[in-house]
C-alpha cells in the first residue's frame, strides 16, 4: 500500500465509524414524545404557512427558541418531500448539524493538540453517553452544538488567522443564539472576553483584530430576527424576551428550580467517559500549562457555560449538551499521557460492558420478535402491548453486521494509546446500531402518539372548536401534524366557547373539569404507557352557547 493511502486509512475508518454512529435512527420512525414532537410541530407550522419570524405551534405563537432549526428543517422537508415525511426530513436536518459539530470538534482538536488529536476528540464526543439519543432527534440543540463547535474552532483558529477565526467564532456565537437563545450565546461571549485574561496566547494585538471580526460577524444574528419579530409582532418579541430569554435566569423567575446542583450530580454519567479523561488533562497541566491554548480555551468554555447554567431555572439534561464539547477537547489531550493501568481499565470496561449489551440485545430481540424464551416474551409484550411482533430480515442483517464488525474490531485492534477510546466509541456505536435495527419498532410503538391520535380522531366533533387543558405542547403539535386539529388552550379567551374539551392527566388522578355539565366520550393513552392518559369531554350546547354570548 502506498504511503498516501496508508496515511488516509485511519481517516477513512474514522468516517465509517462516524456514519455508523450517526445515520441509524434518523429515519423510519414517528416523532417521539417530548422535545422532538414539539420541534416537528414548529416545522409543520412553518410549512403550513405560519410567518417565518414568529415561532408558531399548532396555530399559537410560542417563542420558546429562535427559529433557526425550524428554518433549516423546513428546508430539508421541502427538498425531500418526494421521498421522506416531514419528521424524517427534520431529523436529517438534526443529523446535518451533528455532522457539522463533529467536523468542527475534530478541526479544533487538531489546532489545540496536533493532527491525531482531532480524531480523538471526535471519538470522545461520539462515545459520550449523554449525546447518544439526543444526536438522533429533531431538536434545536443539534444546531446549538454546531454553533458551539464553530465558535470554539474560530477562537482557536484566530491565533493563526485572526480575521477568518474571528468571523467563524462570531458566526458560531450567532448560530448558538438563533438556535436556543441568550444564555448559550452569552457563555461564548464571556469565553471570548476572558481568553486574554486566562492565557497569554490570546493576549496579543492579533486577537484584538480577531475580536473585532467576531463582533461584526455576530451582530447580524443578534439584530435581524429580533428586529423582524418586533416589526411583525412586538408582543411576541416581549414574550420571548421576558419569558424565554431573560426569564431563564433564576433571578427573574424566583419560582423556578435553580440548576446549581442538578448539573453537577448528573454530569458524571452524562459525560462519561469524557470527564475523567478531561480531569486528568487538567491535573497534568495544573502547575505550568494551564495557560496553554489546549487547556485554557476548553476549560474556560466549560466553566463559563456551567456557571451560567447553574443560575438558570428549570434545569434539564438537554441544556447541558454543549458541555460535552470542551470536555471532548480536554479528554483528547490526555490520550498519550494516560497511565497504562488506567488505559487498560477503560479498555476492558468497554469490552465487558458492550459484550453484556450485545448478549442482552439479542436475547430481548428474540423475545420480542421470535417469542423465545416464552416467559420473557410474555413479559415484554405485556410491558409493550402495542407492538406487533414480526421477523424483519433486513434489520436483522444490519444488526448482525454491527455485531460482527465490533467483534472483528476487538480482534484486530492493536495495543496503542488510542485503543481505549476506539473500543468505547465503537461500543457505543454498536449499542445504538442494535437499538435502531432490533428495537426501533417496539420503542416507536411506545413513544409515538400516532396510535393514540388515530383512536381519538373518530370521537372528535366534525365542527366547532376543541379546548385543551394541561395538554402538553408535544401532544398539541402532533394533533396538528397528524390530523390538522388545533386545540384552544384553556387559558385563552375563546376556550370557554368550545363544547369539546381534551384533558391530559394520569390514571391516578381524576381530571379537573371546569364548571358546567360535562360527560366523557373517550379516553385513551399511548400503547403500553399509563403515565399519560387523555380524556375527551363534551358538554350541552346550551351551556356552550351561553359562554359564547358573554
């Protein structure tokens, strides 16, 4: 093999691993409950004629986040409308942003530590437990990650090419702002501001030029959408600013739950195995190298964002996804300094963990689709009654390919400093490949609202409005997406005029009905799930007419 081809093999194998990790699960299943259903609801509203500048969900202006992801996802949906449904196209948009994230994470690793460390940073990131499911959802956080990765790359590149680096960093900050909002963009701005304080590498006139380009590149992202929204709907802009921009800070929402301890308690599993490797890198650099670019940039980015997150309300794990990027960069720097005992421990832990996962996956697949072992099969079908067992040869072949490929990798993988990271990232890829090929349909039966909405539809009135009470945004979005039904939330003025009322609750709590004579005409839930139960009520036309006359 010639030298150019020999040097290209690791990069080609890395690309195969990335696509084997990224592609499964992006298409072929319904929108799932939670953030993804809500995001697809925003995309559906755009495609149905909602104003581009006003985030709209099921007919209601709802400025949870700026609309960058919805814009890109709707573009994917329009371009792929002949081949894919909207929800699959939107998920591909999320995959596109995740791919960009991996590219810029790799490029930043190369700049901070050297050529081979780019691949190592990508290995750490795709091996992070907290990213696995979220990377395959149609959610705006995928665009946020791309913005963070681009900003980090721009700040690192600015040391060599100040104008290009500054422009890229500013663009990344703007993308972060237009994806989620103010907190994330502010963390990146604080990082850029404090870099000269933390490291002499950025304490130069060159960085001043880069910072000036950063401001110029970021400014349009911060100005154009808010200005357009102000011109079209100033009340919606005010709602976004007070409720979802400044309102995320705990000082402005005293009733919210502060995130100070939440993120520290769940990060150990969420960022495994990045955090112990990153901690080792910082520990090794504690005396003389904390000001080095490879330490100061990711460490400052991590601390700035974690500090801001700690003072925000209503903490959620999805908010912490950007923390994985600086941890991946730091972890990549530890690979060649990690002690042999620790490296071997991580390798054997990865191998044993995923051997257990492989065995369990095939046994549970057999129970789901082949009915053997019988007792386990009876149990899993009792837990998930909405799933129709079927042998799917193509998906089984894919699962076999993942399993055999991983086993071959274990045999061929030679002892090296990179071996633990390769083994772990390949194991995570194997786990996701098995989940997407063998268990996508059982999970889809549990997580999708399609069956529940299909059961509800015949009970809905042909005419007249439908009020909703405590119905989640995800359910309202899916009602609009599947059957073009837009409910009127109970807090809105027109809700009292509706004869029909949909209530979301659970089996342990009776629905709290408003005043009037109501009678139940339907109730249901997602197959196999009783944590959510839906009730449909109707009342006399005389009462509804009296409310409408008020």
